[in-house]
C-alpha cells in the first residue's frame, strides 16, 4: 500500500507536477462544494438549474435567482486556505507545470499562484460576459446595478443577457483552455487531483491522459472517485491538513 511518506517522496522527486483542483479545495475557505455531503446541490437539487445555460436563457426567474446568488456568493469574502497556499509554494519551488482548476472563485490567484500558470477551465465569477455580444467586464459593476434595483441587468452595450463568466452546463469550454489543460496532462511527471469528484467531463478525462503518458496519479479527496482503483495513491485527509505536508510547504 502506498503511504503518505511515499506520496511525499513522489512529489519531492517530481519536476513538472500538474494539479487539477475542484470545489473541495475551497470548502475550508467557507465555499461549499456541489456534490459533497454539505454540497449546494446535495442540499437543494433545484439549485442545479442556476448552472444550466438552457434554464438561464429561457427563464427570467432563474436569472433573478442567479443574480441574488451572485450577490451572496461566499467568494467575495473568502480567503485562501492552507491548501491554496501549498500549491502556490509548489510553483515557487519551480515544480508546478500547470494548475488546472474547476473552481470559479479566484482563490488560487489570491493565494499567490501566477495567473499564467492557472487554467480556470470553468471560468470565473469575478467577471461577467454578455451572452449576445461577448462583452466582458468586472462582476462588481454588474453587482452594483443589482444592488441598485436591476434584478436582471442587461448588457449596456447591446441589451443582451449578462451572466457570470463561468461555464454553465450546456456551454462549451474555451478551446485554448482545453488545449492547455490537455498539454499539461500529457507533459507532467505527476498528476494530482485535489478536491474533485472527477464527475464533470471533459475535465474528468485529464487523469487518463496523464496516466497514458506515464505520469502517476495521486488523488486527494474525502470521498470516492471513479479513478480510485487506477490511482497510484488515494488520500482521504482534509486538503488543508495534508497538502502542505505533501508539497513540503
Ligand atoms: P464536487 O462538488 O463535485 O466535488 C468536491 C469533492 O471534494 C467531493 O468529493 C468532496 O468529498 C471533496 N471535499 C470537499 N471538501 C474537502 C476537504 N476539505 N478535503 C478533502 N476533500 C474534500 O466538485 P468538482 O469536482 O469541482 O465539480 C463541481 C463543479 O462546480 C466544478 O466544475 C466547479 O466549476 C463548480 N464549483 C466551484 C466552486 C468554487 O469555485 N469554489 C464551488 C462549487 C462548485
């Protein structure tokens, strides 16, 4: 059986680590995940509609709910935790190839990870995008309008529907982000999946790409994932406790 010490050694010897993070790395910062025991969707299955582009485009009611949820989003007050900080330290040590995150909260960059090393594969809640003309602007400007009484603020440029610059179900990922993520999976000498249920495709295919190119897979996640049987090691410890000791931060 692979022990924590074995994984620590693996990380120490690695020269190009690709890390894929999910909502689980931010729960210790007070941002709930979707599918964990206290996940947003576990508690309210209807909340899934807010992340579905078909509902968002067709229902004003859903958009109004989505703007309320954005106003109250925990990301505005959340601080990076020891897990985010450990990954920034891995980069400073010169051993991080790429940090691919499914998170939209921006906490990796706040912890000190360089924006050019991070692929925000599902976008960011810190910007808004017009679904008609593609205009992009800081989220805060739109939130000001919502606080001022516009419950579904339209694009100022073309009148189109505005949405956070995140990838909802039914929307395609950006080609250049997918290309960078796949390259990072192919080129790494260790792939770590941290705080993700590995349930959302195409991101969930990345561990397979890495393993096919010879990199061992280490999973750090409290619950089972579909990759556990193929992983070199699976650690169930809380991320904020185990990650700093794994990367020697
Ligand atoms: P997920 O909700 O499907 O899975 C999170 C996993 O993390 C769960 O298996 C849970 O057991 C584990 N986990 C939670 N806290 C942990 C901890 N402290 N230590 C160890 N394990 C822990 O998340 P996902 O795979 O990222 O997929 C959800 C999608 O939702 C993503 O695509 C993401 O875009 C989005 N999302 C983002 C945020 C965010 O930005 N913080 C929050 C919720 C959802």
